[in-house]
C-alpha cells in the first residue's frame, strides 16, 4: 500500500491494532475507533501506519526494476487506467481483453494489485516460481466479486461491507464455489477510491462538492497540494565547516512551495549546484512528515505539510528530467509540468519566496548581500560563523515560527491559516480533507534518490576513496554479469551526501536496500562537503597521493587545529560564538522590523539572477 487514507471511515493501524477513522480533530490527530472492541481514542497522525490486511502487496524500490520491467508495468497501467474511475466496468474490461488479447481475469488481477498499492511498480511481472504456496482468486469467482461490489455495495441503499459479503457468500454457494475470506473482500472494496464510493452511495452532487476541483487557469491551484512549485538559487551567505569553522562557500537551496496556501512544503540545502539529487531530496522532504526532522534540529514548532502533491511545476533544467525523478513521479502519480518557454511569471510564487529567504539571510553574519556596493566594506568570509546544519536550523525556524504564521500579502491571511482552512474547512466550506500519508517512508526516500553502479570486490566497494563493506556483499564478490559473462556485474548503490559513512546496496534478488558501513567503522560520520574540504586541505599541503587514511587523518588534524584556535583566539571566538548561537535573537530581530507582509521585499525574477557574479 503506497499511501494511507486519512478520511472518515478509512482503516488505519496504530500500535499494531486496526482502527476506523471516526473524526478528523486537527492537522495533528484523529479520533479512531478500534475494530476489535469499538473503543475510541485520540491518535497522533504521525504515528498512523498502514492497516493490517491479509495479502498486502510487497513492492520494491523503483531502482530494482530493469527498463524492460518498468516499461511492461507502464503498458499494463495504460490498459487499466481507463477503468480506475469506473464502477460498472465489466463490459469495458471484456472489450479491452479482446482488443489486447488478455483474459479478463488478468485485467482484474492487475486492477486489484494497483488499487491495493497505488504504485505502478505493483504491475511489474512477478518472478516466476510456479505459484506454489500462493492463493489466487479463480476466474469463476472474480466476476461474482465484481458483481456484488457494483450492484450491491456501490448503491444508494448503502449496505455495509459485512452485508455485501453475505451476498457474496450466497452467490458463491449457488455456484458451488468457495467464498474468499472477508478480509480479501474488504480489501477489494477499500481499494475503490473514496470519490467513486461517495458518488455511487451518496450521490453525484455530494461527490462533486467534495472532490471536484474548481476549474480555472491551467496553473491555478484549487486545493492544498494540488500544485507545488520547486526551484533553486544560490544563497547570499558564506558558511563555515561545522567542526573546523573554516569558510567553505555559499550554499544552494532547493525549495518547494504549495501554490494554494504558500506553505513551504520542504527544502534542501547543500554546497552542490542544482542536480537530480537536490530535487529528489527536496521532494521527499516535502512529502514526508516533519515531526522527526524538527525534533532532530531541536525545534519545537509545527510544520504540518506532508502528503503526495498532484502536480509539480518546474523549469526546463536538466535536473528535473532525469530517469530517477521521472520513474519516481510515475510511481507516485505526480504530474510534472514544465515552465513554458518565455513565461518567467509562470513560477512567480516560488521566485518571490526565494527572494524573501535571501532577504532574511542579509541579517546574518557572513552575508554576501544582493548588491555589489553593499559588500565593499564587508568581508563576508571573515564574518562567516554559521555552518550548513546551523543554516538549515535557522531556515526551518524562520519557516515554522515566522513565515507560515505571518499574513501573506497575496492571500490576506497567513499560509498556515489558508492551508488549514483548505484541508479542514471553515464556516460553510467543508475543506478537501487530509492528504494520504505515505506508508513506506524509506522506500520513498530511496525512490527519489539517484543511484550509481559499482562492482563488488574482495575489499567491498570503493567510492570517493572510501571503502565500504558488509557480509551481505560477500556472495557478490567478483561476480559476473549474467547477461554478459565476460564482464563483471555492476550493482546499484545510493548515498545521502549528508552522511557518507553509510551507503545503501540494492540486493538484486531480494530487491531491498541494505546499509553498508565504512569498512573501518571507527571513521567519524561526515558529510560529502566536509570530506572534500579535507581532500582540498591535503592537496594544498602538496600530498602526492590521497587515500582514505590520509583523508580522515587530515580531517582529524583540522579538528585539532580548531581546538588550538579556541585557545589562541579566545576573544575572537567569543564574538564569533555570539554571532553564531544567536539564532533566536535573529528571529526576534526580524519580527521587530515590523514586516507586516511576506512578499514586500525588493527582489528580481529568478531567471535574472546571475549565479556567476560571486
């Protein structure tokens, strides 16, 4: 199951027990009724899991599939897509089976797999194993199930699932067939979209009021997460190494904004120029809940943005058109719309936001400002005190405590108010309901993370002069490519640049990722930019050859240099500390500047920013 529906009467799991959602309390909690004894309790949304249902489809990361497998899944999806929003679809499925030369029961199985998971990868052909030990609904039983659902359950009489199941049992007895388990039937019913169930059981008008988007301009957002804009910029600040406090350079930010409410759905900062990695990490940050993220940063505020967006607006840069991003968006049914050429205003919301964020940074030590004349008497490198993680915390605090809560000039209300109203409603407006929650967060992170290929040697795997090893790699050492036996087999790995002490290995048989640590587990946890800084330090010292030991020794020496500098320049470090640790004071300073609205900063269109000026 790709996502967890959080709607009234939807089935969820909390503390390993199934509950029915009875009421949406707010953006943080629901009232659930335990299915075992009907006891009602308040359940935090961030602790909701997928319901426990027999026969759930286990899907693998998208990188596990070959191009041929993925293309097969896409072709199957194209066949079943016309039937996903239909209730009485038996006749259309029969016509499609004749057109494509596929048995109707096969199409029904594809529909069941897709509707149960919501993932295109569920349509990848199974590895053939003879089907031993696996149950399958018979070809005679399939039409009976579909008939009961269409002609009994999806009707204005509104009979419940248990009553519909009794009708199925009677139909099976008349045909001398064994009825499926009630959980199998319940799973089939729950797989039908809530919009279809509402339309057929409550009437077309009710369904339109709840689900029909308001038509407008092609880029007009009509509900939360209907359109998310994403873009990048080079930030106007110089940062320092988190340990050595040496200046490193200016960071890039990739940020996403919900057009409907102007809520920031997520962002990613790094020293690397825009890439498929930065786009993927920004989107996964946007989609996933933020409670753990804020807890790790030590921030007490709330950031209730989570859920899969319907459409992403992006420019035509190559980082938005990579294979990994395309496949991940197909997997989660995210539509990507490219910015029309010659229409710089098309991405205006995200550009104004980026300008606002850069304006905030001009109050921090180490800023490079936005205009050259402002930098003439200001040494940005000498003043720099914030590290990358400290900047990330600063931005998160600003987003949570100020930006989301201040009145937006274009909305006349705060982004948080607009977002909450759009989901939960206000007055006579009922709201669009909470978005579905991703059930497998780790899979989503890996799906949006670019991968690379390496052979497995006796020492393990070598990446950027670092050796990684785990016993799970042992059986793949020096293995040959099954398609080209004369060549060594390459395996899929991925890595988060914020912690390169671990890489992730995709086992080709289990189709699961496994963590592979540094071969020397005593190595400290570092990010890729600190690692590169250590390499640069070695090269500056004239090192003729560079290996893993030398790099980490250099990193340790840089740390020792930091400790020595604390003693020799105590007075300077005191002033640096004051500038570096006063994050809360900077926040208060911004608040005291009486910025009544968010969008009143002097900024220029994103397309006009000259990244090479500095």
